[in-house]
């Protein structure tokens, strides 16, 4: 495959790998470009080389793809200004879209990211009208970076409680070793019962109070969808991103799911970073089906 290195951004400080679509065939030049956004500090190959596989398979299907490093990640240079991470990430992702447009001729773009890459993809979609689609995989910080540590700690605590309860209900309670530890006094059974009890009683008690950033996030989602942007939300089995969306949207999550341009996919058996090969293959197949359904013709 004929991939090439792109330098772009201020003084060429950002580095990406461009994977072109085939130059022959009716699909060439007619589909949006795809930009893959860093997940945390993992550079442009993505976790388990997921971005490499996405780029090559979707490029072969007619979508030019750019996977790049945000500043201070991989081969991209650190920034020399005092811009916040959120603003710099949005600016650099927009610069990646522009670079891909120059290289491929694409004028519309799909942003795709996993974990924090999903968060950046969403925030850029919110701010940049050139985005026509976004794939958000296991994102749980879509509201952006907050300076209030107490708010962020409360949100993380709520999500962690949901994870613990699910593990206990699905695994530990049906594991003989867990019961032997309980009887042997090696488990804090009061804490265990408290966690499980709160989870079981949640549907019959008052709902978790939505974080202060929830109304703004809901408004951003609806503004993006009203703009005609296609959104695909992907959740690994048991990932806290599902709890995050329920917490931020509450009863409105059903209204969101009913939106014409909104799609969600749950991936049974997949972990957070799609470590097993079959999980990565299933994810890429799902992305291909979604892109072809919305961006062909």
C-alpha cells in the first residue's frame, strides 16, 4: 500500500501517515476523508495497531485516511504556546482535516477515535462544520476537559461504582472462589453488599444527579445532529462509556437514540481497546458498513 508521511500544522510540527484511496474506480474522490485521533498517549498506530488496520481497510474501500500524532505524542513536536490541551487538540485535529483535504481533494471529513480520541473527535465535530461524520468509540469525556477536580472526581466515582457492581453481578457472585474468599474473611462483604445493593435498587430509587456539564453536552449532541452530521457510538461490552452516556443524558438518552443521524453499536466480548483480533475485525467491519450506508452514492 502506497502510504506517505505528511507534515502539517504550525511550521510542520505535526506528523501523520496518509493512506490514499485507490486512484481507479468510481469511489475515488467521491467519499469523505477519515481522520483518526490519538487515544491518550498512544501514537498514531492506535492501541493494538487498531488505527493502522482501520486506515488500510477503509482506504481500500475508497476513503482517504490520515492517522496523525497530536503535539508531544509520537513524532509530533511539543507546542511552544500556552494553549489548553482541549483547544490545542481541536485546533490540531482541524489542521489534520485541512491537510488531508489538500492531499486527497476531500471536502468533508469523518473523525474517528477511541477513548480520549473519541472525546477530541466529538469536540472538534462540535466546533468544525467541515465534519460530516464522527465515530466515537468508548468515549467518556465528551463534555471536554474541566478545571473542577471535584466534579471530575464525582463523575469518575459514579462510573467506577457501576463497573464494580457489574463485575460482581456477572462474575464474582457466580464464582465459587469468590464465595470461598468471602467465607474465609478475605472479602469485605459489607462493602460488596453495599455496591451490589445500590446497583439493584437504582431503578427504584432517585436517579444519579447529572453532572453540571450534562446540559451543555446534550445541547452539543443535538446541535451536531441537527446540522446533519452522522454520529456512530461504539461501546465495548461493559465499558463505562455506557454508564457515562446514561448519567449525562438520563431519560433523554431514548430521544437521542431515536435521532435520524444517530447510530449506536454494542460489541459483545470486546474489551476497551479491542485487544483480541476478532474484536478488531468485527469493529472494522461495523465501521465499513456504517460508512458505506451513509456516505456512498
